[in-house]
């Protein structure tokens, strides 16, 4: 059975239209909702959400990802093939980190309008991306959608500013628990800090631990989450609320022995 995943900022109503299109073209498709709660128009948060789960799906999975503030403009609709997976969505960088995590992406612009019906200027998720994703799930060769391109929009969610005494990072995702996920990857923070150290983060001294229960309920901690990125948390609480942080905010992580 073919798997199609959905990652959007659509909320509760609009994803049903995508599923209806997919099932009408490719009945029996196993549709998996990654999330429909990406903050509206937050491409980096959507990219993180998809990237954090991509390696657990089998080859052949089709990923329809739609966080698309440029819908109806000149931004291109694309398909990416990488590591045996297919990604269908807008050319705004959203799918690139996940595709790159699997291999060397091949990118195709969707130009074959014969594959499409009526296309709304505001709902390409339903009229373009879900439809093309379903056709690929049904067995269509990706090259039928259009020709290969090399000038697609890139996106790197892991770029940070590293100095001897601190790491400058960005909040890329806040999960339903209020955990603040930054774009500091596991390999970087593991080279700089060992568990048990105390880090100075945005005017707070916070212990770097292995898991949430190693500190008292209500206390701040930081750790590498299961997604492989450095995060700030509160044991059974919300770090986002405690620290007043939001997606896109900057975070300064001062390393042990380097506090001002």
C-alpha cells in the first residue's frame, strides 16, 4: 500500500480536501498526517516538522507539503525525488532539508497542466499538490509532471553562528508541549557541552541534561530532543511560555565557563 504524508499549516478544515483528492485518484492510499498545525506561513517550522520524521518512512513514500505564503504568485510548483521518496509542494525551500537528509535531491517543475483540472489561485494544496502526489502514488513517473530544474529555492534550517564562548541560534519549532526547538544540531552541541553542564541562555542558567525527568517539575532544562536538535524545555511545563519565546526568535547559548 502506498503511503502519502501531509504536512501543512491548514488547521482543521482544509486538509480534508487534500485527502479527498488523493483517495479519489488513488483509492486505498495510506494517508499519514505529519501535522496541520505548522504556524501559518512559517516555512522554516514546516521544514523542521517534515525533516524530523522523514527517515522513519519507507522508500516510495510520497510527501505532500504545503506551507505556501506565495500561493497564486510566480513561485513554482515542484516535485523532488530523493532517496526513493517523493516530495510535492511549493518551490520555497520547505521540502529541501528533508529531501537532502535522504540523499541528493532531483527537482522537477510541475508544468504539465494536462494532469490538472481547474486550479484555484488560492488552494494549490488541493488542486495541484494533492493531485500530483496522488498520481505519483498511483505509479506515474515523476518526469511526466515536468522537466528537471537546477535553480530551485534552497533552505538550510541548521545554520548557526558559532563563537568560542557562545552559539547564536534561532527557534525553529515550538511543539505542543511548549518545548523550544532550536536549529543547533546534535553534533555541534555534543562537541561543545557534556550532560550536567550549565548553560547561560537568554539570561537564564539552565542545566544541560539527557531527559526531562532529571530535573524537578516546573524547572527549566535543555537537551537534545529525539529530533536531533538542541531544545529548551520545562519539566511538565512550557518553556516557550516561561521564556516568552516564539518561532523565529534568536537564542544565545553561552557555553560553560564563559558566563559574563
